[in-house]
């Protein structure tokens, strides 16, 4: 058995249960993961690295969640050369409930500008293991710094961005991996539950993608 790096204990427990959810991934979606994993593998083989850019309209929920899970999966499966980013077609803010459900899963996420008004765009420091470097996330357009300008793999997470950005400038590959937006449950009694469900789904499917990628090595 391959010995995987250790995450923070609570997150480790969460992640170790994700493979049990792989069987819940629909047969309709599975070919997309296999195709994307194959393309990432080829880029890693030819270039020695792969930058993944997760894109949705507001860079507020699904793209951030995908970025964080993907960077964690690259570490967990010990796949070097993977850097993960996220961006939108416009900048808003990383939504508070999306942040909270990731914390509940076991991520350490700290606001770096907590004293600023809540209407601003917070910058968060994210960490998933003691021996892994932290990274900063905040809402931004996909072309904004610190995102790469060229030779990245774009993975679009929402149908609106998929339709409005048929071409993402600078991307060497572009894929659609769509997730339903939990935003429609904002300010309802179901908000926390639905965000947690989406966090689990994205975590499961991103880890499935990296599980496939690991088997190609």
C-alpha cells in the first residue's frame, strides 16, 4: 500500500472517507475525469509541471473550493509539479459559508485582513498540513495576479462561465467540470447543509480525479 502524506487529523479523517464516495459518481461524469486526468498526466510528463486554474463566474464558491481540494489532493497523492489556482470572469468575495464548511472539514483558514469591513474582498491563508506550505486565496478574475498568464489547464466549474468563456486566453487546455451552485440556498434554513453537500461532492470528485492521475504515474 502506498503511504500517503498526513493532513491535519480532522481533515485526514474526512479525506480517508472520500474513496467510499467514489461509487456515487455518475457514469455520465466519469469519462470527463478520465479525460482530464489523462491530459494532466501528459502535461506533467512533457513539461514536468502542470498549473490548474479553476474558473467560475464570481470566484466565490465552487472554483475556490475546487482549488483548495485539488492542491490538497496533489499533496495527499504525492504528485509533484501541480500548482492550483482559481479565478472568475469577475471578482466578488470568497463566500463566508463556503469558507466555513471547508473549516468544518478540517482546513485551517485564517482571514488576513479581518479588520477590514465585511463588504471587502477578504484574503485568506489556507493550510492543510504542518509540512505543506500555506497559500492565499481571494476572489479575482482569472487573468489577475497571482494566477498564471499562459500554459495553464483551465477547468471551468459553472455553466455560466462555460457559456460566456468558450475560450480562456492563455490556457493550453480547457475542460468543463460543472457543479451546481449552492448560492440559491443563501439566507435559507438549508444554506449550511447545501454548502456542506457541495463541499463534499467537490472534494470527492477532485480526489477521484487525482486518484486516477496517481494510477497513471
